[in-house]
C-alpha cells in the first residue's frame, strides 16, 4: 500500500509540472523547477487543434509512462529545468508510444534541430574525452547525457514516424542527422565505455541499422551503400547480433541490387591491406567475415551465408575457392548429401567434371539417399559432355523419366532433353551408318518429346532440335526451330544468332545470313562480338568479297587486343572468357593467313602465322595453315611435313587428314592404300565433309579395277553435301 501511495504522489507531482511545462513551451521559455505551477492546458491539444490534428479518442491519457517520468525527473534533477526542445521530445515520445504518429511528428517538428545539434556534439565530445584532472576553469558540457539521449531519441522517433507515413527520403535525412552529429563529435569512434549508464547507445544502434533500409525504400541505392559502409567502418559499439545482421544485409544488397558500388574510400588503411574493387569482392569479403565468426563460434550457423558466398564466388569464376570454403567447414554443419552436391557444382564449374561426377556417384550409390533427382540430372549432363560416359549419362536420365513421366512435365522434359543430347553425341562415335542413323533418329525423337512437354518454352531444347536437324541436313526444320529460339530469347542469346546465320549460309542465302549477323552485332556488347565478326568474315569470303573479309578480321583482332588490355588493367578476366578469346584470336590469324594465301600474298600470310605461333607454337591448325601456304606455292613435300606435324599433335584433325591424303595422291600413285586410310579416318570423324568425299571419289577414279560407280557415288555425296554446307560447322 505504501508503494502504491508513493507512486501515485509521484505521478501527481509530475503531472502538475508537466502542465506548467506545456504552458511555457508555447512561448519557448525555460522552466525552473521552483516555478512549476499547475495548468489545465495541454501542448498537444494546443498544437494539434491549431494545425488540424487531434489525438486519438478512447486513449487513457491520464496514464503516464513510468519511464517518461523517470527521464524527466532525472533531467530536472541534473539541470534544474526542462527546456523547450526537451519538453517537446518528451511529449512527442508519449504520442509516439500511444500510436499517434501524425501528432508525434507534429511535436517533433517543433524541435529546433539546428540549434540543439551543436550542444549535443559538444556534450558527446566532452564525454568521449580521456579521463583527466578537471580544473575549476574547465567548462562543463552544455547539456546532460540524459538530455542528449532524450533529444537523439526524439530525432530517431521522428524518422520512425516519417517511415510509417511512407515519407522515406525525409525519414532517411532525419536519421542521418543522428549519425552525422555523433561522428562529428567523436571522429575516432565511440569508446567502449561510452554512455554505459543510459540508453543513448541503444538508440544509436537502432539508427545505424535503420538508415540503410530507409535509403533503399527511398530508392537511393548509392546512399544505402554508403550507409552500410559507415555502419561497419565507424566504431559504433554495435552488439554482435546487429553487426552480423548489417554485414549479411549489405552483402546481399551488393549481390542482388543491380547497383554498381564505387570502391570504398577509406580515410586510413594499413599498408598492403585488401581494398575491394567491385560489388562481388566486397560481398565476398563480408561473407567470409561472417563465416569466420561462425567458425570461431561467435555467431550461430546461418546456411544462407554459404549459399550467398557460393553464388558470389561462382560469378567471380572462383569455383575452387568456393569448394575450399565448403570443405573447411566443421563436420556435421552440412549433411553429406548437400555437401557433395554443392562440391560437385563447384568442381563442375571449375572444369573438373570427372571429380564432380565421382562426388555425384557417391550420392547415387548410397541406398540411404532417396529422390536424388537433381543429382541424377547433373550427373547426366556431365556424362553427356564426356564421350566416354555417354551411356552412363543416358541411364541416369532414363531413371528420372521412369519416375516423373506423366507426373512432372518439367523434370521429364529436362530428362528427355539430356537423353537427346547424349544420343546425338553417341551417333558421332558409332562406325556403322545404320547405328548412326538410328541414334540420330532417337535423338530427334527425345528432343521432340522434351519440346512437347515444355510447350516450346525451353530455348535449350529448341536450340538442340535446330542443331540436330541442321547436322542431318534437314535445313527447313532447323531454320524453323532456330527462329523460335531467337524469338523466345528476344535476341539475347549469342549462339541463337550464330546458328541461324549458319543455317542460312547452308541454304546459300549469304546476304540474309550477313544481315542476321549485322542485327546481332547491333544487339550485342562489343566484348561479345568475336564469334559474330568471324562468322561475318566467313560469309564475305563465301561471296568472294575477300578485301571486306580482311577488314572484318582486322577489326576483330583489334577488338580482341583492346579487350585484353582493358581487362588486364581494370578487372580480372574470367578464365573461360580468357581461353575463348585466346582460341578465337588464334583461329582468326589462321583464317587471315588462308585468305592471304588464296590471294598469293605470301609475306602477309607468313606474318599472320608468326603472330599465331607467338600465341600457341603447338597448334595443329597453325601447322595446317602453314602446309596450305607451302602447297599453294608448289612446295608439296614441305607442305606434307607440316600436315604430318599437325597430325602428330592432333591425330583427329580432319583438315590435316584430308590434306595429307591429297598431297600423297599427287606425289605418288603407290601410296593409294595409305591415302584411302586417311580419307576413311576423316569421314569416320566427319561424315558430312564434302572435301573428303570428293577426294575419295578421285581416289576411286584413279585406281585400276575399281568400279566407276563407287567414284560416282562419292562425287554425288560431295555435291549434295557441298550444296548444304555452312560457312562454319553448325556445332
């Protein structure tokens, strides 16, 4: 009973002071403790009625928050009065706690922020000073820490009120005032013991956490990035949970916001320290920090961290690094099946497909693992890209078909697509024509089944349908599917443009094919135009425009040189892109050498081959182009040496097989069986090569006792294939 009586008297005493305070706030006067007298007027009532606002009805206004009483009484005890700004901060808090956000905002807007921030700065700066002997001449802080806490909380609540009213930019600007004020007062950061006796630190932590979210809602991503960096680089004394949350949110924002963040401009840094240069590097750094915190048991496990990290590292072409991070995790954190699957994806991206396949086999051979659909499909895809495991990959895909045929069209279509790709690859391995035709027919059937199950929505299925029909010289069907690919991808897929142009070139529509390439060049970034330019040059050669082709090749080489220098200076070039560009540059020099050879410009051709040798001295294609140059100059023995050297490096190099056979037949009729073996090997590798069929026809024609019919059949096959030959191989 005594406690209740004391609390009642305390509330009554504060209510009287509060009424007097409300009366004086309107005039802006400071109110001494001994001048407090009761008043029936309310500041909130005055302000809101004058401005068109009113407090919500039905609220128990007579109930005063005990924390507000303690805050006000503390300020009264320390300074002897509540000034205008402090009183508004206190009243605004009351309205905010009751949910009267517009009323609270109206009260907060009456606080003169520009007038109080210098005092807040000075008070915080004095508090952050190192302990020293104070003399009587030292001036005290202009306001108490209770008053500082009250006013900063008012600014924060103002930001929260603006947020609730969806005035995001104003909310962010209000919240930013808090951080600007504190940073200006303590440039080196807040000491660990700062404001340990009041709730100012809690308000600061909330403001630090809120500001990036406000800038994101206001759609100002660069300010959000700066706010995240400010939160993590300045010494705010954030608790571990808040700091961890900010690090994760910042990493995901960098990865998925679509905003290019400028590198951080650090005021001070250790010599040799790592400074991230782009979004990906900064996100990876943050995620690695989170992972380290988990390993050292400072935070709990969050599986999304490793997911985001793997995604970021895959974009940066650092699959091996991602695999290393997963392998270094403590045992039991990730289940074995999930761990092996993720590692398989990493090694697959790194190009170590056999390592990935063995990891998947560990999963698939374990009888305790059920419904391994993703693993089956991934294993089938990997096998389909390796000629030694085609049948194994087909078997994996058939398992998926047996489980989901008629139950899930999406998964069944993917499985049929992989079966079609595998059968298409198998058709190139078999020797007999009957097996080849059978595999090709089954591949088309599987791909068409995948097409029906997806209702023509999967561009990969349509692309391989077009490719398979093109290789079987069904050019009408190939063109139909290629156009569908281009329509679905809206011109975003480079390989769709190239395939369409090659199909048109096989129909001898060179002008249309070149128009397609020109349209693709207009839609494609300059770094992705290499294959398009090379195809364009081949089309110009087919039309007899050799000078135009030389100009196109020269432009292509210039693009590759600029690209190499640009990436070398500004960013890391992905490994796959680097290898592709290197191969493209090599083949471009060879193409240009062959053009100069056809024009009898021997020195220019030799110069191109010298450039090629500097890139790769052990290139079968370069040796073959050198042999073609010597053959054109009538030096057949020297040409034969280069052709044979090319086959020593690459025994299945079809152009060299044909060239060796051609030169041997011209040099000696006694080598006819050897010539036939070279041509047979060439046709085993490429049944649609018209030059191989033509030279085989010449061989049969020159042999004594050979049927003229066989030679005629070879010439007929060569003529038919030449009529439908593209300027470049379809695949």
